[in-house]
């Protein structure tokens, strides 16, 4: 890895908590919820911290959320507003996963960690949906594919917000929009350093040869986003394979599609929360299940 790349990514990682303010004005519900419970979950790449947003006591479905940040920023609190909204509005526990990112790790560590956390929560008896924004949306699609191929669990829903789904495509100079070609190249050099792996379905779900047998999907794209083509294409392929897909494009906006149009965002957010609520109800929960003692161990005690 280039020293300049490492320094740039470490700076982005360290400054995220001070620079990322995405969604702060969209705290439409859930602000009254208590601070999330912190647990750890064992994965094949070590213990992963997870923040649980619980709207009520008792057994509830779980929505596992993967934050954005281009595989470069490890800052799950950037989506605190969304986790609170979904928990309060959909009536589910939201698990916000603190997976590892570049330059400390490279592909496929984050993909594996995210799958293993979701699988562990599903194994504990919960009806589990998965979702995320940007790189987190790509992770959610990857988790759904990994779960199908491994037979580890069956997500009730995948929510893909402005997802990054094709890491094999080379960015083009002159591409317009918020996500610059230089940033996209940095992601490829630091988190996907081996070009051959970028075509793997776990890395680029859009390139998977078969998208049948996946859970229903909500795919959210933005009209001016450079990633829109990936999301549009992904929305069509599972649908052609018989998978139920809700595809919604916010007009006139770039990658930060919710914050650029907060009026329309209310409709989009309510729709997604309702899809998550319905999926959780339909998924049910095995009798007598509860969050395991192992996963409830606090980060401080890990």
C-alpha cells in the first residue's frame, strides 16, 4: 500500500467523528430511545462491536445495519439517526455493526464480519433483515449472497441505499457527482488491492452470475449519483429471477439522497421502515428465543 494512501485513509478514519454530519436534520423519530446497548459478536476475523437500538423490551425482529464510509471510515455513529428512526418506526431492534475497514484490513474482512454478525443474530432466533447505505448497501447485498450460498440463514429483507455494487469497474475521469473518481480509486487501492478479487460476487454483488433465491429487496437510488447505474441494474436482475424488488429513485439529487431532499426523504424513510416492519412480522421468531449471553457481553468486558 502506498504510504500516501495509508496516511490519507488514516486521516479520514480519525477525523470522521468530527466531519461526518450526514442525516443530523433527519432525526424524525427515535431521539427518545436510550443509548444503544453495546455487545460484541465473534466472527471469523475476531470480535466485532455492535450497537443495539431497542424500542421496547422482549423478543423483536432485528434489522442489521451496515454504515457507509467507502470502506475507509470506521464510524457507525454516522448512522445513529437512521438506526433510531428504524427502531422507533418499524418496531425492531437495530444492530449497527462496527466492522473493520482499510487500511487496517482489506477485502474480504468487512464482508465476512458483516455476514457473521447477521448470521449469529439469526441463529439466536430472531427474524433478521439487513441493510445499509453506500458501501454499507453493498455489504448488505454481499451478506444476502453469502447467506444464500452458505445456507447460514435467510434474511427477511435487504435494504440497499445508494449501494456500491460493482468494484471491478474502473472509475472514469470526468465522472460527475459527489463521489469523485479519485476517491473511488483510493477505495480500490486500499481495501480491494488485488484487482482479481474485485469481480468476486462477495465484493461486487452486481457481478454474481445468479441472483435467484435472494430475499426481497428495497433498492434506493439517486438520479445524479455516479452509483445509480449499479443500483438500477441490480434492481432488475433479482426481479427477473422472481425476487420481489421495490426500486425507488429520488429525482434531482446526488449520493446524499436523503439529506439533499429532506421533504421527500420523509416519504422514502417511512416506506423503508414499513418494509422492514412487514418483513419482521412475516419472518416471525422461533419460540423461546432470546439474545444469547455470549452476544450480550459488553464491549468493555470483551
